[in-house]
C-alpha cells in the first residue's frame, strides 16, 4: 500500500476485499488519518466489518467472533499484535456489524522509520478472526497508488440529438490509465430522472477483464459543453469501479427544459458535445 498518497487523493477510508472465516464474509476498514466520525486524531483507526449484513437482517441473527490485528515490522520481520486485552467475544448483528480500534497506533509511531511499520512508503496489515473454533484462511490484497496521476480527456460529438430513438446511447471506448472507458447517456432520463432530466454516467468498459476482487479508484468529471459560451454543465465525483460496480454518474445530470432552451448552448444545430475527464488514482488487486 503506497501510504502517503492516500491523503493526497482524498481517500479517508480504505476497505479491503472480502475474506472468509467460519463460513462468513468479513473485510477490514482502515482510516489512515483516524476515524473523523468518532473524533479520532493523530491515530490510525482499523475495524473488522461483517460484510454480509443483509444475511444478519434476513435471519435476525448475530455472529460472535474473537479477532486480533497485525502490523508488520518490516525491518525485524515480526508483528505488532493488537487485540482486546480481555479476549472477549464481540457480537456482530444488524445494529453493530463492525468492531475494532479507534486508536490502533499513533500516526507518529507508525511513521517512525525505526519501528519498521512504514518502509518505502508501504505497510502490511493483517487480521485473524475466530468464529467459534474456526480460524480464517489467509488472503492478501495489494493497493497500488499512482503518483502524479495524469488525467485523460475524451470529447463525444452527438449529432441529430433530438431524433435519438434509443433508451440510451454510449460513446466510443477511450483509454485512461490503461483501462477502457465509455460514456452512457440517457437522452430522456433514467430512474428518478426519467422524463425530466438527461442522465449520464462514466462506465468501465473492460470490467470483464478484471480479476475477482480487483477495483479501480478514479476521479472523473462529465461535462455537457456550452457551444456558445464557456459555462459548461459539469459533475465531478470519485468512485471505486469493479466488475460489480461498473458505472457511476447522475440520474439528474441536467433538466430537459434547460438543455433544450436555446440560451443554454447545449444543443446547437441539433449537435450535443459531451466531454469526460478521467484520472485513475489507485488500483487494488487480490493476491
């Protein structure tokens, strides 16, 4: 994990991929600058999360587990072990599906080169989870941060816009950080925007080639260009793209009333110009 770049890319929380213990699915959630929702300062926060909360709600059940976290000292090849001193089982249920440590370790101690936790801007966290008498099998994940990530732009010219008869239209594929992307546009809206707005999304076009558990963190801006002035309509957001979450965007990108108004500059000679700007900041792969 390229740790220092988490702050620069605005990732306040990082979730690992799911792993299995005792027949249940779990994941780790790391707050590299502390869990701000719990007013944590100057410490790393780390939690074990029961991933399949829907099953707890459906069955109205709870799962008891004992767990401990590990932080590797990469210079001495041993682990800092953090666990509840009482060894008490923690109940995971519909209203409490995560347990952990708000103050896992002081950030100053974590960053101290002499402790060996952060070496070459990389660190290794681990966990053991015991459900009744079963223990987890190991699973790893590699988060690669992209330093000085470059943005890629793609402009899409849509002609005869008012005569589009399909539910949605998609752009040609384009590349950003060695991945293929495309724009999805719904000229008469989608879901909550149906009949009132244009809906527009960025989609990962090569999601089928991703390995199981792989995901891509991208910051992107979609624009409908004002062809008369420089007041473009734009939306900007960040999203983790994966095979199970292939697109992100807006159901209500712009109202149809404004889009078709002559003064908006969105539609000139029945031509609409759409632009996507994509910056990939991180890629996560299972090991």
